[in-house]
C-alpha cells in the first residue's frame, strides 16, 4: 500500500513550541518565549509490511482531540513466531473498538502526536485485555518519539528502573497507520495506573475514610497543571519563592474524597517536615519513618544517568501503599524521559558534567516548576550517600555497565533497522533542529546512536568520579598507610567529625587531652574496613589547643591536634 503524508492547508505543518528560559540576577527574571516553525515536507512511504507489530486505527471521519476520547476501530497485526506482519493481513491480536485522544503537553505542538488508548467493548465500556504479552488492562499509551531521534530514550529509562526491581512501563515498538496515513514508529506502552499489573498498591473506594484503609494506596506527582496541595517549603534557589504544588493521580481528582485528601497531604507534610528537620537522619523518627530510601536512591540514579532536564520536577511520580503493606512513600514510577540522555539544549540539560538534581542553580526562575529541597537534603544524609555509593558500584558491575547499556541500545537498533528508515522518510528531520535538540545535531540515525552511546559512557564515567565516596563501600585511596585520620572542621566551634579510613578491621583506643595533659574523654572505636566516622562534641570545651591520641592494637600511636 502506498501512503502519502497528509498536509495542512499550506502544505506544511506549522506548530508552536513554548520554551520558557529563566535567567536570574538578584530578584529579576526574564521569560523568553520562542516561536518557531518547522516545515515537514510531504513524503511518500511504501509501507506494506513490517517486522514490528502494525497498529491500524480508523476514527471513521472523527477528529482526534485532547479531550474527550472519540470512538475508533483498532486492529493489531502481530503474527506469532516472528513471522512478518503484512498490512493486508486480517488483524489477529486485537480487532475492536477503542477510545482515543491526544496526550501530552508541549509534545502536542509537534506534528507527530502521542495518543492515549482505552480498549472498549461494543457498548463503549472499558475492557481489560492483554496486549503483546503484558498484563491485562484497558488503558495504554501510543508514545510518539518525534523529538527523540534515537526513538528509544523512554525505553532505556524504563528498562533501567525495571531492572533495578521497580515497576516501570513496559514498551513495545510498533508502526502506526491512522486513517490510512502511515505515521511512523510509535512506542506502545503501559500507562501509570494502579493495578496488580501496574503500580502494585491497594485499591481505594470513596468509603475508605478511616483505619488502615485510609492509609493507601495513593499515587501523587509533581507536574505541570497541578491540582492538589502546596508544599510548605520554598524550592531551593527559587527567584520567586516558588512552592511546588502536588497532584492527585490515584484516586483521581474527581474521585478522591476529603478524608483521603487530608490524609495524603498530612503524610507528605510529615515526610517533608522530617526531612527538613534537625533529626532527619534518625533511623526511627527521621525521614526513614516516612520514605523508602532504597526507592529514592534508584530514582536518583535513573535521573542522573540520563541527566533528565525534567527529572525530579515534572512527570515525577510517587506512591504509597497501606500501612499494613509497607506504607512508606516510594519514589516512582519513572516517566517521560524523551528530553533526557542528551536531548535538551536548555538549563544544562545535555551537559556531561553536573548533577540533574541541582537544576535550580541553572534555571532558578523556571516557570514549569523547580525541584523541591528533598534531593539536596538527601545528599546531606550520610547513610543515604553511603548506600547510594554502594548501590551505584553494584549496578556499574551489572545493569549499568557500559557493555549492558550498549547491548540495550543495540537491541533496539537491530529491531528498528528497517522501520526507522520508513519513520524518517515520513518525518524527514534527521540533520534538522527539532526543539530542543542540542548541538551538534546528528546527520543520520547511525550518528544519533553513536552520539547517544558516547554520551552515556562519558556521563556514567563522570558519575563514577563525582559521586560522594563514602559509606561502607568507600574506596580507600592509594596509600601505604594502614590508617588515615582527619578532623573537620578544625578549628572547631561545637560539633565535628573524626573521619578514619582503615585498611583492616581493628579496635582503636583514643583519649582527648588539653594542653595541660588533662583527659577530657577516652574510649574505643571499632573500625570497619574503609570509611569510619566518630562524632566529636566540643560544645563545653574552653578555647584553646587540644589533642586526640589514638593507639592501635599493636601499639602504634597517632596524634591529631584540634583548635577550639
């Protein structure tokens, strides 16, 4: 079948992309509105068959809009055993009604649209079905990778998170025919939703207003167009005292009752208060009382490996189950990484160096939303930083090794080898700027892949060298010394830390004396291999010079002097 691209009245697609760039000088900020036109010339695509599943949708003359969904017929051609899929085949994987609408926000301005699909029965009611071997559900997404010329950035991020042990949307690459028009390569994926095969939290009814039933499950987010409650805390480095507003995701805003709203707000408030408080590291009553720290560590890693310019602040989801089922806040699921992995030319989004969680330093007045204080605070948590370093080192040997990441990329490249040619014939944008592609712009698909691989390898190497070297997995510097001891701050005003790096498990005796030789404190400290810390309270010391004398098990003595 020969399919010709449809054009608008002027024979070109004309669309607007809104980019808000904010620059701060003291309290002044400037909002820059970029308006540009992208012409996509008509191309003829000879599309008759594919190694990918083919989705055919017919709206029967109706125009697809943002809301509400319109009724359409959908057929999926997906032959078993790896057999080739022919456009002329009778749909054999799904053949029935769907509701379809345009999805996304800034992406709606692109000529290639993303869609939300709901499977319907003949009466127009939602029906759950398993598609492409995925758990039964009625709600699905057809993601349009227009600005992502690798076609795989979301796939990479979701796969990373899923391989870390978290639920993330499964993806299937397909080719789409819409109303007789070949639309290119799409990513058919699961939608974030509560369910046994999706986000695994308890189902809630509007009668769940007390006891354990009230405690979960919930999904909430930070995103554009929020609909929920405001944080009590100003985002760090904000030029306009920005306080982020959260959104209700599940239960939906139209379904959640006041008792549930109040419970969720109060719980998140308690989480933020604990994290901001002086005892935030307390293992019982600090932030760990409210948050699953492991999930936040993994969420951090996905956002930092990809250097997601929207990370932590937009399309950022969190969920909480009932207290009886581990009612901590979990970070995730991860979502929306089309502007990650070197695909944003603003707010340092394509830089190899620097931390994504410090976005507010680059764009302190960003109107879409700043990153809350959480991540700065987490990085001040010695246990969080230590566990993060251990997790990172472990993943670099396995799921985040360069070999494994390149294997993921290559697997998609091989799968899309023929379909990407049709895709970029339909959308001839290779070598052209599409917001917000950074320079240099690749001239071919193979060059896009080469840029992606090189950037990922360099980015992970930067993280290797810049992640805080701390905790149980501390890398001991090359040295002949069995023991190194440092004190900070020095001079000390009230509280300090004695940092001891040991190459062996051993017990160290110590005593603190003043310049007259009077002993203030003595004791022992059991050292593990690597980094060890001993708190030092000098609040009641008089001003002057002090010494800490350490004695090893074999009698070696080490002295460090302190100024108070």
